[in-house]
């Protein structure tokens, strides 16, 4: 069994251009599939554990069906070997690759990605984005954001059961305008690509109404459940407060390789994980 995470891709740089539909449905999938013809590893500017020369690529890329692209995120690992020949030390370098599997759902812009001891989930989403933008000097795709989706259920319990003294939302405008709530629409109406909302009261904010989250808090958690932001909050009494964060609870699922043989298998796994993410909205 392998652990999988679910992430949402959001087009950010070209969100207000007429090309957004083409970027989503044509340019991004073509970019990923272009790695089928490449055997090169690339330096994409991300250091892993101080390894400045680590190189990456997409390998074994395939069009699984009309909506799903499968492949691996591959990390090149160079191992120096020392051999003694005729009394002399000879150093040779052997290149290996560490892999994590991914499935990209084009229409939903969802990334189902494996995590293991060699490549963790945080690195996977960073590298996926950087490989996607590799050599995009003309910004035909432009910058994108790839964010792990989270299960906020237990965090909502904290927001409702303890005094909330401060909450900060960091937010990106979604690809699909006017689809979430008033907080997102304020930024959209201003043509903002990113934004932040900070609310603070040492005596406690109004975080709930009639046994449910208040409208503003509900808006915040819904934005995060859609993959368009993260929040941090300070909860508890003045003498015993703590910081909680939506980033602390990524949604995961343990899946065997045999369980992801077809597009239907992948979509079933994604739907089950989305259900846990969307439980946030059902609890409000």
C-alpha cells in the first residue's frame, strides 16, 4: 500500500486572460505529455535537504483516458562508487532514479500524488509545478499554484468549541469566477489575483451562529476546501492558547498499485478523498 495525497492546481498568472480555458484543457496536458519524448533530468531550482544539484523529470507519462494523465515524478540520484584497480582508486558515478506515481485529472485540475520515504508530498507538489513551468519563457501557461487539499473537520470543531482570538486567510482567486462566496467575490471584483483577510479580537471573535460556523468563518473554510487558500487561527483562552492551521491536515488515502489500474479506479479514489475534503461544507 502507498500513501496518496490530493492537490488542486489553480492557474494564477493568466487568470484574467481569454486563454484560461485553453491553458487548462490544452496547454497544461500537452506540457505534461511532452515529457514522453524526453529522457533528460532538469534542475528546477528546488533544493531537497540541501542537495543543490538534484535533478527531476516526469517519467513514464501516459494518457490514461481523455481526462487523466498518469506518470511518475522522478528524482535523479547520483551515487559515487570507489573501485580499486591496480592499486589505484577509481571513482565512478552511477545514476539512479527515485519515483513517486501521479495522476492528473485535467478537467478538475486535481493531482493525485504518491508520497514515500524518497519524495514527500510537499516536494511532490513543488516539483510538479516547477516541471510544468519549465521553459515557459513566453508564459503560455504562466504561473500556477498547486496546493494540497485538507480535511478540516476536526479543525472546525476547534473553531466552534474554543474562543477564536485571531484568524488569517491567505487566498488566491479561483479559476472559475463567482463560484464560492462573498469573500472571494470581493477580490475578484477588484481584479486581485491574491489577497489576505485578517480578523482579530483578544476577547474572541464571533465564530459561530446558532450552533454552526458564522458566515465569514464558513466562507473562509469553504475557500480552503476548494483548494484556493490556507488559514491559521489562534484559539483557546488567554492563558492557554494555541495556533491551528488548515495546512496541518492534508487528506490522504492508502492505495495499492492494483487499485489504480484504470481511469475509473483513479476517479473513484479521488471522489472518496474529495468527499472527506467537502465534509467541511456539510458541517457548516
